[in-house]
C-alpha cells in the first residue's frame, strides 16, 4: 500500500474500518496491528542515524500510542532487546505506558502479547525481549541496570528530571546502537529546553487537531473556544514550547533549585516537621473552578516544605471539604487555613461538617493574589522554601503570576498557587507579610 494511501486512511478511521472489514478476519486483524499502515506520519520514528527522538506535541496527539508502538516494534523484531520504560513515577509508568488505553498491553496483538509481571516491574515478550519499568521520582533506581532502548514518557513533569534523565541515558549501553524515545506535552522546564537545544536530538512536533478523527466529537471545537490563542492552548493543544512568562514571580529554574527528595534530617517527614498546615482556596461556585488544596510543613531547620498538592476540580463543597479533611488527616495538620472571601460562613461550616475536630482558621484577602504572593516568592529567592518532589499543576500556576497583578498561567484562576501562598504565609510570615525568623 502506497504511503499516500496510508496517510489518507489514517485521517479517515471510518474508511479504514470499512477496508479492514472487507479483508476478512485474519487479514483485517493483521492490518489493524500494522502500525505502519495506521499511524500518521508524525507518529512514526524519523529516518536516519539518531540516538534520541523527542516527540513534543499537544494533548491527545497520540504520543502514548506512538511510544508504545515504537517499543512494540523493537521488542517483536529483536529477541535480545532490553528496554527501559520510565514514567514520572513508577505508578504512572504502569498505569499509562503498560496498562493504559494506548499502552503496551492494549496495543499488542494476541499472537505476540507480552506477559506483565508487576512484582518484577517487567514485560516479557514471547521471543525473549524484556522491558523494565522505572519512575523518575527515584533517579537512583536507574543506576546499575543497562539497556539497548528506552522510552521516557511525559518528561516535562518528571521530578528531579535532569538527574533522572542523566542516569537513564547512562543505562543505554547495550547493543550496537542504543536509542531513546521521549514523549511529552511541552513545558519550559530545564530538561525539555536542554533537549530541544541539543542539535543531536531529533524533535517531532504535533498539534492536538492532527488526531481529530480519533477524539470525541466536539472536543477540538470546545477546546479551541476555551483556550485557542491563549498560552495554555498554545502549549497544551498546539504543542508549542513557550518560554518563561516575562515578569513572573517564580521561574522554573528557581523552583528547580528549591526541589528536594526528602525533608532533611531523618527517615520520616512527620517527625521532622514542627507544624503542618493545609491551605484551601475554595472555588467561587459549586461546580466551577478547582479547589486549591496545598499542604505545607515547617521543618526543624526553619525551612518551609511543600509536601502535597491535594487540589480537586469540578466538585461540590462537600467533596472538596472531604478532600481537605483527608489531607489534614494524612499529613497530621495542626491547622486548616481557608480563604473566606467567597462566603466565609459557608466555608467554615462545610469544613467543620467534614471533620468536627478540624482546626479551621478563616482568612480574608484584602490585597490581590499577586500582591499576597510577592513576599512568599521572596522566601523562595532566599532559599527558605523547598518542594518535596514535583507538583506540575501547582508550579505552572506559580510561574503564571506576574509582577504587577496579572495572571498568565493555566486555568481561569491560580487556585493552587493561592492556596500555597496562604499556607506559607501562615507558617512563615508575620501579620504584616514580613518573613519571620524561625529557628534560623
């Protein structure tokens, strides 16, 4: 079948399905699993002698399917292939790359289906090829093993991204020509910027609309109406790598410098924190914006540690109140701080209904979000706040708060960032917004 015909069918799933039915069960099943016959050009590995292939495209482009099919092709062709599968966390690697709707198990034909051994973190193909799962949240787990190929998924949301990537690349020492594929929605984090700038990395870009035929009816139109032309739309739909927002209170590099794996001083976070606060930025309506819920602790070293983003979206007051209560219980919070500008009495009653013993303090915003955030951003500049791990959605909002009062981040409101500001203000700032010296 000529390439022009393949491209035509890839863009018309209805015609493709009719063709498959006309071929009979055996031939149609074989063709349905022939990735070269159904993939769009942007989903196929580039020609040439490359070592790293970066697929950077909008949501819904088909990045996961492309990554899984690339791995499948290698495994079926080479019994000696040893493949590393690295997700942001080990759980995400399993949930998306292996067991997801476009993951390796879902796309495998019945006659060459790998066996998944979760306890071993391994996929084993009938011919002897093996893939092993890893999480970038544990970069040291990539020390020691060696592989011939690797698939790195959603690298823009990896915690400790550069150290995980460097360890990952050092495992590529089997075979005559080790290769790595990285798939991601673009975010201007250090690792993504570094790979895009590397002339030896082959970059494939793509837009969500290119996969319109396989997305729900009306999805593209709805997303275009809501986000077309915005920074979020250009990033999440058009696959553009948009650099830092000019004048933002936080930069990606600043947050990266403030990232740690653990609260220092021992094995358990709870014993190392003198206080833990859950802060809440309630949505203005029952089913509107997200409810920002952020957990912050004060370390014995006097440093503030962001330890969880428990925010929830599109839910009723009762649901987000239960999420607040759960976060307080799990992290042993001694106080819940909630913004009360939008119906203070309601916020208080809903939170107390979720947990009768929940210590709640209502705070009222007399200044704008950016003005409240400025002294908190200064704490980061001074090295007095750290993120234990990565919080992509929260960090995107932080990097969208602009000096002077604007917001250029994802969503209509920086709900997660606002909750962060309330939490750190409670722990580390005086009533006048001046940093307090606690244990320093």
